């Protein structure tokens, strides 16, 4: 093993290509080798072969090789050292061998021509070698510069080639993932860390980096829970995008990883608090409603109208408070994954009629019409669907002036039941269509802000619909009314 390491060292020392990018050009080594060869050849010619001319042709080939080799190994410095020693040796040979005056002149002329050629050769090869070294060095400097920029960014960064091999990973990423990321690791074959996505063990197909490399489509803020080697649980947000060249070919994929653990812990605490507070509020509100109901009854029978009107208003406000607390509880249940659905057969047409009738009476909004109400049976959680329909219809009522129109319809659409709730109200701008289904999102414009609400309704609605394997979407334009459509899978009995 040790011997092998020595051999490797020697090969590295002698191989000019192994030393590319290193600018430690030697003068001493070429001098030693060329001078040593001269001494050896002279010794051989005089002491062993007893023929001074035996080395002449060897000298030409061997020294040309030396010039090529040393200019490649040690640049212009090494090449010129070999050239100068070679020419001096040629002159020494000319001076020390018996020659006619004619031969002497010819040899001198040849040596002068050769020295020019050798010098040119040494200069070209030596210069090329030095140029390559400079290029390699500046590329290495650029890499170091890029790496130090990446290392100082406050987010984790990883870059991979189209074949999946990692080319860059910064220190922050290693700190977040709690593991070393070997450059050259292939993201197609093995994930960087164990993680879960959507509460399931993440597979290669969930990896944003793999996705962008395969499809070229960006991934925005995908949340993962990672389990570090030290057993820690961390939450991270990953965004990835493909990097294209001028010909639109993918040349790399890059991911930005942010540690949102602290933020998540705070959010969990806040959710716990909201959950606890809503639970605590639920009981007294229910009691207040019971007392108010019996007070309403008494006043209806023999109370004065003023008190009755006050109690009625109190009842309405308590109802709003109860809806708010229930919504808060549902949001918290959805966050913690404990909102369950108890499915049974539901006559959807009856439910639609019930919701429309109740809201028509309670809101005194006369212009709510049922345009179509096909008999449809679905398998669903009746109470939750009641909540969904009430929510969407209440919104339609809330955001439509009393002079406006609201049309509800229910029909079959292929293998689904389709409920549409169309209003002629204030409408929703296109860019808000996706956002209104987010938790706590309300359209931020002044007009919408005048309506009461917390932006929880549509989030809960969408989650309940998802749990029924259905879909909800909106078609609307600002100022031109809104249509919400809900599609739910039919049962086989229809
Ligand atoms: P909120 O309690 O604020 O009504 P929702 O989640 O039910 O919360 O709705 C989110 C936002 O969507 C609302 O703030 C409102 O701006 C918009 N919106 C919902 N339904 C309608 C509608 N029928 N017409 C106009 N805007 C609507």
C-alpha cells in the first residue's frame, strides 16, 4: 500500500499532464536530467564504447525529446534549460571530436539552425503549457469565488447537472440538512436525506430537483419535513428551477432550501392556542345561545318589543360569534389533520333546497333562485356539505347587493354532480382566483374590506371538498359577478 503510494507520487512527479494547473515550474530538475545525460553519454562514449562518435545520433533524438518533455513539464523555463544545455553539449561535441575544417563549419551551421528551431519549439510548447495553467487557475479561482458567494448566502443551495450529479452545495445546506453533501452524489439514485412530503415518506418523484431536471418546470415553495442523522426533525421549504442555455436546453437544476423550523414551531404554538381558545369559547357560547333562545321565547309571549328586538340582535351576533369559533376550530382541525369526514348517502337536491330556503329566510334576500335541481344521490358527509353550501351561498349573498341576483343550480355532469352558485355581485379579479382559497386570505381592496369576514370560509370549503375527492373553482371578473362551481363524484346508484 505504502509502496503503491510512492509509485503514485513518482508518476505524478514525472507526468507533465498530472501537473496541469500547477505553476511550480522547475529549473533544477531539467538541468539535473539533461546535464546528467551529457555526463553519462560522454562517459559511455569514451570509457565504455571507446568511440567518441557513438553518441552523435542518440544525442539528437534524446535531446529533442528532453526539450519537448521539459517545455511541457516546466514551461518556457524548463524548455530553455534543456535547449541551452543541449546546444552547449553539441558545441562541446564539435570541439572535442576530430573533424576537418569543412565538417567543423557545417556542424557549427547546423547547430546554429538547430538552436533556433529548438528555442522556437521550447518557447511555443512552454508558452502553451503556461497558458493552459493560467486558464485552469482562473477557472479554479472562479469556482472558489462562486463557492464562497454560495457559502455566504443565508439559504441552502444545491446545483446538479442534467444527469443528476451534484456540482455545487453550500455550507448552509449542509447545516440545514445536518449532513455532508458529497459533490458527485447522484440525486436520481439516492435522496440527500430522509424526508416526508404530505405526511408520506418522500420518494424520488417528490424531489423538486429531480422534477426540474426531468421536466424543466419550476417548483415553488414545496414543504418537506426532514429527519436529520442526529434524529432532529426540521421543516424546510424548497424551490427549484431548471437552468437553460441559449438553445433552451437544460444545463443544470438548482434548489433553494430554507429552514422554516422556528416559524413552524411558532405556527404550531399559535394553532394550539387557537384550538384551545376556540374549544374554551365553544361551551359558553352554546350556553348563551340557549339562554337567549328561552329569553326570546318569553319576550315573544309577553315582553315589550324593544327588548325583543335587542335580544334578537344579541342572538344574531352570538350566531356570528359561534360561526367564527366553529371556523377557527375547523381551521385548526385541518392544520392538525383531525378534521374527519363521516360519509353516508345524501340526497344532494334536498340539501341544496334546504340551504337555499334557510338562507333566503334568514337573510331576507329574495332574489335567490334555484334554476335546476336534478335528483342526485351522493356519498358524503351531510353536515360538512351543508357547511360548504351555506358558506358559498352566504358569500354570494354577502358580496351581492340586495338588488342583485343569485342563481343556484344542480345537475349531473358525467360521473359528477355539479353545483353552481352564480351571483351578480362585486366579482373577483382574475389574479385573486387562486388566492381566495388560501387560509386567512381576503381580497385586500377597500371595497371588499367593508364586508365582515376572516378569510377562513373558502379555505375550509375547499379542504372539505378535497376530502370528498371533489373540486371547487371560481369564474369571475371584477364588477361582473361570480360563479362558484362545486363538482362531487356521484354514487353508482344514480
Ligand atoms: P370571508 O370570510 O372574508 O368572506 P372567504 O374565505 O369566504 O372569507 O372568502 C375569501 C375572499 O373571497 C373574500 O374576502 C372575498 O373577497 C372573496 N369572495 C368570496 N366569495 C365571493 C363572492 N361571491 N363575490 C365576491 N367576492 C367573493
